[in-house]
């Protein structure tokens, strides 16, 4: 790709408004770049003019009107909306007491200017939704941040880690907690029905709680109950997610959509047909995906049966140490390990442990035990919480087929120990745009920006348009690439020359500036849906 002499790119002005003969001194012009505006329209060569935190003009040579502006020369560079990551595990960065960590460099270095947290049902897990937004306003973060009410956090607060249905009174409490989070600015309700204790909830319980998000204009985001063949199977699980959206009356988003394990490889077509049927029936359904064949989780979540987790980590340890329940746990773990691709497919992460960076089969061999025994020893060492893992369990054909769907977004599921936290966006570009040609550059940018903003209704973000917030990324199409690998997952991406967040330069000339210009992006509830007691 030669963006210095682009072929077939229109050079007519996209749009010109707000031209001022005497621009203020804080005006910046990004000039001569190849502008992808976040939609599926073909790119154009031109200028982007920024004043304060807004884009004021876009088009061919429009920057010439701003004589006193700061100029950033972008000839041969891609200029696009800052990427929006709809699924991140970034709380440790956002809530850190260290200002340097609150820059959230792993995402900024990929070109991400907005991150969504509180996913997999964990929203509110570290405080209320309002508390998160207060923290952002008071302390500053690098990118913009949006969040969810977490079904898991709500359920645990009311029912602890117990495998039981809520009473009517308890269900009402769960609904009130969800309403409160929505009225404090949450995007909707997130669930992680794969994980205990959320996995103990019946569909009807989830619908009742999700209805509170629906009443306030929210969405339903889910790590679905089964991405493999653990319980109901991946296709039935997709059907359940759709049923929850229909029953509660709100759009559905499937997080990190995949077919996990050899038993379900090749199921992508059936998953797509199920989603397409729901969309044809009037329900808005979307998904996100990361461009890797390996998933990230923990030993407990991946291998230990849910019945053994009833009551939480302490109860799990008791069952592991009891002869009768241990034997049953081992039997179920054998099946689950096979679903994950076997002991060699499980890469152990964590920090500073003898097993860190080794495959489960290698650790078992070192210890002279079988892989299940090795896994149980690690789980006991971690007091029932489980060591983080990366497991190689996906099929390339399924990844590509899902990626091509017009409702598929880019999402990192970024978490410690997996290269996706540092490399999702450049990996998708380098592997599936340049090398494999699964999608083109236009689709990559749209699925990473405008498509995400449209679903979550982010106010004036996701596009390069006049009056939109100046969240912008500029990168070299020849050098934008990941450095993070499975063996060395914590390396920043390269090739990004500029990242602008709300008009401030978070990356300038390829260097992270240290500015924390991100904002809390609050969802605005449906008018009249929040009483004074539920709104902060």
C-alpha cells in the first residue's frame, strides 16, 4: 500500500464548515493525510482542523484558511478516528494511584482513544458507576472511559457466591442496584454467564435485571454462557443471549465472539445465521472479536466445573481437599482440559511463579504428576482463585468468517498476560488486512471506530466530522505493527505517530506525552426514567 501516491482516492473536499478568517492560537491543522472518516466511505486526501477539543473543518486544503495554526504534516499517513475498544479489562490502569499507569499506554500506543470497562459482569466491582466517573474527573486518565453495570457485581452483592435463585425481595434489590448504575451513567448491563456465580442465574433472572437497563436506554453486553460445549453449547448460548435481549427489550452485544475448542470448530456459520435471523427480526445484535487463536482466562474458569465453585474460593478449596468431591472435580476437569486443546495448549501466566511462562504439560512433567494434578496444585496455591492462562483453542477459518461480518467490531478483551492487551489493533491490521487480506483497511477502521460509536451511541465520537470531538489517530501504514507476543506480551505497538484525545496530544511524533485528557463518557438515561434517588 502506497499512501504517498494513493490511487483512486477522491481529492474533493469532504466537508467545510466553521472556516474562520482569524483562528484562535490553539488551532491545529493535520494537513495532507489520507483521511478515513470512520464510515465505509472511501478515504480522501485533505486536512483536519482542530480547535480546542473539537474538529471544526475537514477537507481538501481547508487548513490554508487557518494561517496561525500549528501544522502537523501527514502526507502519506493514515488519519482516522481514534479507535474505540468495546471490551477491556483496564481497571487496574484506570484506578491506579500512579499517574503514569493512568495514561493507559497499552491502548494509546495502538491508537485507542476510548475504552469500555466493567465488562463480563464485573462492572461496579471496584465501586459504583458514579464513583468511577468521579475518579476519572478528579485524577485524569489517558483515553476516554465508558462502563457497564455488572450483573456479577450486583448478584454477588445480594447473593454472595451462592448457587441459588434470588427471592422476590432479593431480585428487587438487584434491579434497584442496576437502575442506580444506569442512572449514574452506565451504558447498560454486562454479564459473564460463563463464570460462577453468574453461571448460577437462570435466563429469567437475567431478563428481569436487564429490563432495568432497557428502561433507561441501555444495551445488553455478554460474555455468553458457553463459547464451547461446556454446558448448553455455543449456538444455544447465542440463542439465549438473543432471548435475553428480546425478553428485556434492548440491543444485544456478544463480547469476544468465538467458537472455542475442537468440538465446535466450524460453528461460526451457524452462529452467524442465528445472529442474522435475530437482526432480520428487528433486534439489534452486534459482536466484537480479537484477532488471535488463543483466548485468555484462568485455570479455575477454564477447567473447574461450576458446581464445585458454589460458595466461592473457600468452598472450592474444601471440595478439592475432600476425597469424594475431588474425584468428581478431576473427572470434569479432564473433559474441560480436552475442550481447551489439552495440556500443551494451556500457557500459564501470572507473575513470579515457578510455572510462569510454561505450558501445563511441561509443569506437570517437571513435578512428576499428571496435568490435572498440576493444575489443582496451582489452584490451591492461589487459594482457589486460579492462575491466569492463555489457551490455544480457536480455528483460523472461524476467526476470518466472523471478522467479515458487517456487525463485527474490533475488541481487545485486553487483560494481563495476553498479547491482545498491547497488540489487538495492529495485529488485526498487519495480519488480516495486509497479510491475509481478510478485510480491507476501510473495514478495519470502520469496525474499530464508527461502527462501535454507533452501537453505543457515543456522542460525537467515532468519526472525523466537524463538531465531533477530536479523538484522532495517525499512523504509517508501512510500519504500524504489534510487538507483543505470547512469550513476551507486554510490548507497546509501533507505527503510531499521533494520538489526539479531546484535542490534546496523547502521542506526538511517536512519543507518549503523558497527558491524561480522557473523559468519562456517561450514557444519558431515557428522560423520566431516573428519580432523584437513583441519579447522581
